[in-house]
C-alpha cells in the first residue's frame, strides 16, 4: 500500500518506519530542511514543502495513494492535508494534540476518517489508523491508559445506535468495532451496534467502570462487581 505522511517529526518518522518495515511505500512531506534531510537519510522518499499546499501534495501522486496522515504539530496543516487527500479519495488521518482533544475532535471528526492523539497512542496507533485495520493489537500505550474489549449484551442501552454516536466519558473512545466472531476494524461511518458486537475501547483506567456501564448496562455493573 502507498501512504503519505505529512510531518517528519518524531511521530511522523516513527509511523513511517513501522509502515516501511511492514513493506508499505511511504512518502514524507516536510517543510523544515533539516527534518527533511533526516528523513531522506533514513531512506524515505521526501517531498520538501508545505504540507497544507495542494501543489506540494500532488507531487506525492495522491491519485495512487491509499491514505494520508497529517502528523505535524500544527493542527491547521494537518487538517488542510487531510482535506486535500480526501479530494483524491485517500483515507485521512488527523493528528490533534491532547490539549485540543475534546473540542477539536467534535469539530473535525466528521470530516476525516480517523483522529489520533499520538502523545497517548504512539506511532503504532497512527499506523493502525492509516491501515484502517486490525485493532486487536495496539502498542505504545501510556501507563494511564488501558485498551479493553467489551462485548455488547442484548440488554445494552447502545444497541441500535451508530458507533460514532455512542457517548462515553471524555477520557474514553471506541477505536474498533466488529460483529460477533469477526475481526475488529475502524467503525464504518454508518455502522450500528448490535447485540453480540465487540467494541475496542481505549480509556483512562479510572473511566473503565463507567465505560462498561454505558456499553453493557446492568451487565457491565455486574461484571465490575464480580471483579
């Protein structure tokens, strides 16, 4: 697969390395000359210039690109890159910083395929978002976060809701969804929750009890008590 990563900082290069090691083709876009040279020295194809510029991004051959990730420290550049990539039918992954998490997510989440917080998820999370693939394995989680998989019972209050509309505590998010006995992937835009579904959630440890309660109803409370 072909990927474009905007930003050759720590997050961008780590994500690129993981993708490259897995055999994917990666092009890096970076406007800082020193960072661009560092990326070249690591063996990446590099386009030097503004990642928010369509003229620059088209040099990466977006028409054959599977996904683009805006992974700079500048939200405006990241969002502009995603919107340009979307015009070329690329999967789009937007990096936001933790400080912006609550308000920016709600503002931009509908416009991109995935929002990531690399300060918390690390490069493995950004890579997985780009691939739109298996969330059964996510690495580089901080000590404060926990990844858990929740089975949705018949009596769950979220049955019938769109996955994207399920309300969770602020420090929790559904990252993957799968039907019973199927592989979990990033939820499709109109995916709804059905009884027996599996939901992968990343959350602050202190929020897990409330997460289970909201996703499982009374069954979640009983499971918590049993633990």
